[in-house]
């Protein structure tokens, strides 16, 4: 069974750096063209894709947030890590990680349960 | 690349709900649909335009042509009330793109 679980701080202060960890099980991050994305959702708003990393370490970032994001993976720990610098209250959101279900047609399945991050002083 | 969805769709139980997802030449892309119930993570309900993952009822179907992709929910049930998002991989920009979401209300 494939599962993903997000972890990280519940509350961060403005200007701080956020570090989130996605721990996966049921698949290996080093296999084939598997990949994991980070996606966020502000309260009451739509989903927003942030960043993606493939098993070969190929990385993609949202253009609007690229300067603030870094995605990486630790294959030995089955973890994908996202850092976001210079946090602002508008970054308050539930952050999800999701596995790429297919590397040709690019759908996400499954998703983690998400972790709510609040940015406030 | 932008995907446009209607903010809301209302449907009576037993009727058919159609949720559209518009984008430039979206018919040449592979479109995927997710259902998100309040307080829960999104769940894949249709992938590759019209395929259903294991466990998703046959009442959920999809189509994609020209500038519009459509998710159709037949014989709508109260449990189908949720937000629905379309998604594509836009290869030319190397971006995953989500639509703005459609809230389906069962009357």
C-alpha cells in the first residue's frame, strides 16, 4: 500500500524559512521515473502546485515561487523535503505531498493527508 | 497555462452533473480529475481523460476534446457533494496546472 505523510511546523513567523518533510512508504524514491510533488491549498481556496522531484533527481518548480523553493530527497529515509524561504501570512495553507502515478501522463495518486501551516507573528 | 472551471454546479439527486475544464487546446493534453471533500485530501476519480481508478464508481466518467474537458457524474448521490479539480501536465512549461475547482452541491 502506497502512503505519504507530511510533517513540519504548525506555526511559523513571517520571514522565517519553512521546512516540510514527506515520508513515503510502499514505493521507492529511486525507482524508474517515480516522483513526488508538493501542492498547497490556502483555506477556502484552490490547489496550487509548488514543486516536483523525480527519482533521477530532476526537479521542477512553480515559476511564481521558484526563487523561494527548494525540493530534495533522501532516498535512504524515503523522504522528500521542501523548504520555502521568507514566509508570509499569505503562505498560510494546507501543504500536501502527492506521488506521481504515471510519468507519461502525469497524474497524482495517492496524496498525503496534508499539514496545515499558519504564518503569523 | 490556465485551466478554467465554473465555481459551482448544483444538481438534484439522481440527475447528472457536468463539470467543465477549459484550456487552450486542452484536447491535446491528458486531463485528470480529483474529488476533495471538506477536511480531506484530494482523491483521483478520473485519469487520462476518461479512465477510472480502481474503486471509483462507474457513475464517474470523463471526456476531453477541443478546448474543453468534462467530468460527468451520473445518478448523483448526496455523497458526491465535494469540490472537483481538473489537472494537466503542461509539458512546454514543465508545470503541473490545476483548475480553480468546482463546488458540486446536491440539492
